């Protein structure tokens, strides 16, 4: 029992704000947190709430109701900090159901290697929970699982979902099965390639890409006068100049770049083959400008970091969002993947074979690369015969 909950809370708030300053948070963010936490302190003081009842969802709801505003990150950040310090015992976020070690090991491995959003990890966990429950009901051992049993699970699990959702969840399960084979070493055969669904004919449409004048318009739109623009300029160059996926860009480290050789080493591609790619001069200059002029000082070796403290590697989702934002600001319609498709189109028009395109793009299947042939043929017919196809 704490004798003076208000004084203890005030001390905890002061310590938390001091930690924010030492961690490098901006003054504006610290002021925002301070104002919110001061309002929270006054609410607790006036209500004379006991320490054990301060950090509960009911108290949080009452505070929101009394202040007529949604609780921001201040109270939630303090709550998580005190929970981590074991000064309170109720987490603000509902605890995840713990799965057996192989599942938890995979989720940790996936998060460390992919750096995905917490939302996606929650979705993957849900699929794995359902999969584990099915195996338990059927008395199936994970180490001896067969593709027939996986198919039976999917037939039951997929019943309420749309084809697009099924495709997403199928990819989640494939990732787990691939891990079980390697590097997990739990099963003796890679079952991931056997988890397939019906062909999605909508995906047979040729990828969209930018024309030359649109690319020029995109790069001309940059004003390299801010940290954000310097970083985004490098992101766009990597997407257009090397055709990299957002996830591949997010995984680049400082050690992957050779400025003397003008090369980039990619060790984690979708086709599981590492590759050395030549860095175009404009791209390597854009990367150097970002590192020298905008990249925060950090212990992280990842090339691209958040620009607001605490500095952490940016996720693949953020990479895609930043690139798409640049495209929109240039007055163009498209996404980050349009730059990748444009890179493939440039390779094709430069005379590269479909097999060279497959390797440069990091495709698993030659069919993925062959879609760009359709683009090229249709483009020629539009130019030569003035046909709209």
C-alpha cells in the first residue's frame, strides 16, 4: 500500500519526462506529454484514487470522460514505462495468448528479420493460434504434420473469408511452415510451396508503371531542404534505380553498401538468394546525402531510421507510405510498386532477357517476370498503331 499515491504519481511523471528528454524526444513532444500528464495528475489528485486503482481501464475511461478528450500517448507511455519497471502489475495492452515455443520462436524471428508492424504480427498470431488449436483437436504433432492435414485445416478455417483474405492468411501459414523446415529444423520437408490456392486471375493484369516524363516530374518535385526530403529522396532512388521492394529497402544496413565499389548487397530477398546490385551514380549520391545530412546518430546499423526519437529502423510499410506520399505530392497517381515496375520495364526496353529481369527483380517464378512482356508488347502497339488496348 502506497501512503501518498498523488506524490508517487507526480514523482513517476517527472522521472518519465526526464527520460524522454534524455532519449532525445523533441521539445514539442515533451511539452505535449507534460500537459497531458499534468491533467492526469490533477484528475487523480481530485478524485483521491488509490495507487492500485490509478492505472486501470476504468480510471482511464473516467479521465477521458472528465477531460472531454481522448487520452493521447502521454498516459499510455507512462503506463507502459511503470509496467516495465514492475511498479504496476496490469499492462495497458491485453496480454497475448502464449503459444508453444515453435510458434513464439517464429514470431520473434519474423519480427527481427522483417521488422513488420505490430498489427501484422497480431494478425499472424491469430492465424497461428487457430492452426495450433486445430492440431490440438485433431491430436496432430507439429513435427509430423503432412500437407493433407494442412489442406484440411485450410478448408475448415477459410470458410467465412473472401478469396483475398484467404490468400493473405495462406501466405502467413507458408512463412511459418518454411521456418519449421529451415531455420527451425522441426520438420523434415519444406511444405510451404505446397500451400497453394486457386489462381487469382485479377493478378494476371500487367503491372502499371510510370512514363519517362512522369519520372522526371517526380524527381523535379523534391526540395532537398529537410531531413525528411533527403531520406525520401534516397528511398525513391532505391525503388526506381534498383526496383527494390519496400521490405528490401527497409532491411538495408550500412554494412550492405560499398561506396568504393558502388554496390549494394541484398541478403534477404523473396527468392532467398543474396545478390550484389550495381548502384547507379544518382542513387549512391542520394544515399550519401541522406547519411551525411539527415540520418540520426544511432546504434542501429539499419540504413533508414525514424527521424523522431527514439530512433528506430523504419518498417516496410513506412517505406511504401513515404514513397507513395512523394508520388502524390508530385501530382502523380501511383504507388511505390509502380517504380519497381518501371525499373523492370526499363530493363526490358534496354534489351535484358527475361531471365536477367527475373534475377534483378528477385522473382521466385519466371511467370512473374513474364508479365512485363505484356507491357512491352502493348506499349509498342499503342505507339505504332495508335491502339488503345
